[in-house]
C-alpha cells in the first residue's frame, strides 16, 4: 500500500540521549519534510529536503539534523535530547514544482517524550 | 513576521452548516490549503485555493480572497465524523507551508 511510514510510534527518552526518528515513503515523492506539533501551536517545519541529496533548515532546526541519502528515506536525528523536544513529530512528502497544489501527505506521527 | 489566524474552537450541530475562517499575513503567496486532523491522527488534505473564489468538493467548500488575506472553509450537512481540527496553511514565497494553530470543531447531536 503506497504511503508514508514512521517509526517508532512513540518513545520515552532520557535527556541527553541520541535518538533517530525514521520516515519512509513509497510514493516516489521528491520533497520530504519534518514537522513538530505542539498544543496550541501550528505545525512547525524543522527540516526539509527538495530532492535526494539536498536538505534545508526550516523554522525550528536547532538540536535536529537530517539526511537524504535516497528518495524514500528521511531520518531525523536528535543528537542530545532535551525536554523541550517533547512533541509529536510528523514526516510528510509531496511532489515538487511551482504549479499545482503539490499537497503534502503525512505519516502517522511519532510521539516523543524527553524526561 | 508571518502569521496565520483561525479560531481556536467552534461548536456546531449535526446537520447544520459551519464556516471556519482563516486570515493570513505571509511573505509571498503561492496557495492556501485546508487540512483535516482527527485527534491522535495525521493531517489529511482537504482543499487548495490559489485563485480568488470558491472551490467546491462535495460537502466541503473553500473560499479565497487574496486581496483581503482571507479564506474560509464551509462544511455543510455536518456529520459527527466531521468532529476534528481544521488546519489552514499558506505556501509562502519559499514554497514552504506556514500553518495556523488549527480550529477544533465540536459537533453536537
């Protein structure tokens, strides 16, 4: 079934630990995104990738890193987790271009708690 | 700065009509999106407007006025399953989405 998957579904992490959130899509979308969603705030873009081999910083990139070695995978790494990174993390993908909606499709999310 | 405003919460009755408003101030405009998000789930795409006017898709319609920086989502014949948050997002000059905080819609029988 075509779509976008994320792992793990949820995780409790001790502060200072390193953590990688995984994201895989099989829709052959060029563009991929990582967002965090916090209560009372809109989705905030952490990092994005317009195509394999390239990445860019979003609105809230500090403390996070990404890589895009191929079209399908876009992992997000927290090098040393802090409690303020407690959030729900969504990965998304879309076709790219300057015309048409190129709407984003979202994965099911990872609920991360940093203690 | 960039800003998307929408009401925090709205309540409506099953079978009725509800209009959810969204106003925006962004650096550039390359389209406006509405997404639906049920509690504990991922957002799903509802509609896209890039030109002024009304786009209709079944029970849902979305309107855009670029000169006013304004959009609304109209939901007709409300059903209990429409209870969800509705997210407004604008694609800016960098082709990135700027998101509102969402409007939680509560449907009462």
